[in-house]
């Protein structure tokens, strides 16, 4: 039995924001952002767009591909997606920027938007490792019940609405977007998801957090939300250097552990798809592990850090760009808030 990725999709909002655009708003510049992060631009959602909107678009693109349609006509795509949606048994959606806190899950809203009327649906909160956790969760749910055949796994973020514009070291990092894959349980055994590593170090939970609005620090009646004040805002707060050091350690340790556990040779890996947080993190890992940088897929220059969405967006870009061939050995590796880290080994 194998759990295969049979289709991929992605969606970003139309508004592309360059570093120069950001520099018109805050004290920064293109040179600093590029040299410290590798980021050149990002996409920001409009006022009326929430995570479920981008997630549904990415899901429809993946479902249409599963039904055999990869063209650009939206009506055709919607028709193909609507045809494929009822066959989905479970939707797992990774996000830290849900439409609503707590309930309903964004996955449930997407289930309704795409007409996946026979699917269960739930969200996973594992920050930038969310898609990696979600793939393993979906595979487990398919495997445990013989009648379940197909899953939709989505990573989505609208981080632009949670950015603290008074903190220039974090506000330049994030972007919005969604990526989705359709998983199918098949009889073959030489392809699909082979192994996942899921790790956490909760002692670092304060290094990357959205502090307010939950049950630890709820808002009081009449309180004014003030983005400039970390103690009164619902924005993403990050200790950049602490997370940077964790990230380099996590990406290096995860790649080493995946190689060791699955007994593969580094030369056998066709592509490593890392979470796109900072190209310097990937360069540091490449150097430490003596893995050529060309093995790592990087698209952070275009999309910036889209947290849960970065790996599925990369997967779709590679897939639609003809970069993935049957039999390719693919490793994903992620790290982020929680602190969480992990990776998947997939044979395409
Ligand atoms: O996806 C989840 C995982 N997230 C990550 O992995 C992110 C990890 N962290 C990082 O990638 C890096 O720590 C950052 C990119 C966030 C920051 O880079 P850094 O090299 O650690 O910069 P820094 O915060 O130490 O700041 C260095 C200097 C400071 O100036 P002084 O004090 O040396 O004069 C900052 O004020 O750079 C300045 N600076 C900026 N200058 C222009 C910070 N942000 C900016 C900016 N534009 N946007």
C-alpha cells in the first residue's frame, strides 16, 4: 500500500509587493532584505481575502489536476475540481492564520467552498512545519480505514494581516499564499510517502508567537488592540536570532536523521524542499552537511516566507514546471514556531 501525491495546486493573491514597495512604508531597503534573507518580493491578500479563500483556490487547482485538467480557464478548472471534490475523504489544513480563532476550522470552510461533501475536515497548527505534520496525519487517517482512499492536504497563510509594521526585522519576512496536494491510497509500494519525522521543542515556545487573543492573554472588554505594542497586539512576534540558530540546527539535524533512519544515501536524493524562511539558513545547512546548494529548491525570492504554505507552493511550482520525474526521491524539511521541525521522504 502506498500514499501517493497525485496532484498539486497553489494560489497567491494578485498583489505583488517588492522590497522597494516596503521601503516606501518603513525604514528598510532592498539591499538589506535581499542580503539578510534572500527575499525580493511577496504577495499580500486584499482586505476581503482570508486564508480559506486562498486555500480553496489552491485546492481547486489540485483537484482539477487530479481530474486531468491543468489549463488556465477558470470555468473549466472549477468544473473539473467540482467533479473531483466529492471523492475526498479527509481535508487536513495547516495554518497559523486561520479565518477564525478556534472554531470553525479553516478546513471546514474550505470543505464547503470546494464541495467536498463527503470529507471530514480539520486544521493543524504546527507553524512552518505544518504541511509536513499534515501529510503524515492525512496518510495515517487514510491508512487506518480501508474505505478511505483520498485526502486533500493544504498549507495556507495570510500573514500580511498579522504583521507588526513597527518591527522591521519581522515585517519584511512574510507573505501570503496557499499550496495543496491530493493524496491517494494505491496498491503500488514503490512510490509515495515513505517516512516522516515529526519533532518539537516546546521549551522554545516563546521565541515565535502570536501572544494575544488566546486563553492565556485574552482581550478584555473595551481594550484597544495596538499593533505597535507587543503586549496588546495579535501580531507575529519573533526573536529572530534565537529562531535563526534553532532553524540551522533543526534543518541540519532533520536531514541527517532522515538519511540515517531511512538508510538512504545523500546522492540518491533528487531534491530537498526546505521551508522557505531565509536563504541564509539553507546555505548554512548546505555548507554544514556538504550537500550541494543546487539540491535545495529555493523560491523565497519571489514569495518570501509563507509558513505552512511554503513547501506545498514549492512542490506545485516544481511539479507544474516539469522538475519532478517519476521515481525522484524528494525530501521536505521544515522548522518554525512551537518550536517544531520535521521532514518527509517521498518517492514521486
Ligand atoms: O519561518 C519561521 C522560521 N523563521 C526563521 O527561520 C527566521 C529566522 N531569523 C532570521 O532569518 C533572521 O534573524 C532575521 C532575517 C529575522 C534578522 O536577520 P539578522 O541578521 O539576525 O538581523 P538582526 O535582527 O540581528 O539585525 C541586524 C541589524 C540591526 O541593526 P544594528 O543594530 O546592527 O545597527 C537591525 O536594526 O539590521 C537591522 N535591521 C534592518 N535594517 C534594515 C533589522 N531589520 C532590518 C530591515 N532593514 N528590515
